[in-house]
C-alpha cells in the first residue's frame, strides 16, 4: 500500500499516525473538518457525515485509517456524539466498499469493555478481546455499533476491517501528570490503570495495514505496563478483590491484554512513562 487516507489526522492519535506513515514511505492524505497545516501531509477539508464528501476524500486511496470522531463522552450532547461518530464511520466503511479499498483500519475504543468501570466491574483481568462488551456511554455505544457494522461490511465486500480498541492516549508531555496518580489507586481504576503512547498507536496502525488478516478483527492497543508505581496484582487486590486474575501477574504488566495484537499484528510497545518520569 502506498496511498493512505487518514481521517482525523489532526488529532492526538492522528498526528502520530500521519508522521509515522510518512516516515515509512507512504503517501498520506489527512482528511479533517478543518485544515491542519500538518507538516507531514496535505489536508483535505471534508465533513465525513456526508457520504458524497467521504467518497471523494477516499477516492484514489489504497487504504483508509479512520480516526476522525468525537473522541470522548461529554464533549457534545450524547445524541450528537452518537450521530457524528456513527454516520462518519458508516460513510467511511461504505466509501471503502464502493471504491474497492484494500483495507480499513479504524479507531474503536477500550470503553467497549465497560470503561469507565463503575456500574459494572471487570469480569476478569487482564481483560482481553473476549471480555463482554459493556458500553457505558453514547460514545462507547457508537464504537460498539461500528464494530458490528464492520463485520457486515467485511462479509459483503471481503475487505479486511481492523478495529483498534485504543487505550487512553498519551503524548510525551502528558507523563508529567503521572505522579499525581500514584498515591490513590482509585484515581485510575476506571480503565484498570491503562494508557498508551501515541507513537505506539501509530505503530499498531501501521502494522494493521499489512497484517495477515482477512476478516473483521478487534485488538486492544495499550502500553505494556500500568501507569502506577505499584504492581498490577496489588492494584487489583486493593480495588477489585473479587475479580478473578487469569494467568500470572508478577510485575507492572498492563491489565488490558495486548497478547492478541502481539501475536497477529506483531505489535510491541516501545514507549513507557517510566522512560520519562522517575518513580518515587
């Protein structure tokens, strides 16, 4: 693949994805609602909730990386979050089928597994892709619907669809906030103390474009470790003592399992907050 459209290339993940794809020799077009002046790729301004604009934006591409979305709950009213995310995702998938693209890689979300944990507790830990999908917001519901729709577009078209259930994205400057988490395990219980570096999201995206996948597959994408100075088993024992632990937890391993991404994508996180902030 050489020509890749990245929707939402101006966002936190998008900036890293565009830079990484360009660095690895791809011809990248950023499609966004406003011109980004991205230093690595041109931007096409388009409203992806309009199918005709989406088709024209993807025309000539080999693959699409769909990151454009309202990125979290409570930014706009819930109905608007669902409408914008749902329509843009449907339109990108539909345009990919109409144009015969080779692959769709898109941003699903860790929130599908019940995050933020409150009403529901994890069924087990580390959580993997087989964990029940328990959306707790209109945002998460839009991602669940996207995964269901991807399965059907894959069945209709034969195009591989790769959904990345991305954890809480961090850029290098964000790690300065991590010491504020360490004294109270409750502060980050909402996603099992997970996070992921934007550059590792970019790695996962790039690998997803060429991985040997034929169907509609979902992958958790997280850092290899937790965001705390305490071991993962100890955190679970304090906050979720009734949740079963599967397998061995001996250190600071992520509680959002990346085993599937490691196995099928070749994903291996290269960045940790521990490279930037000294544990106290």
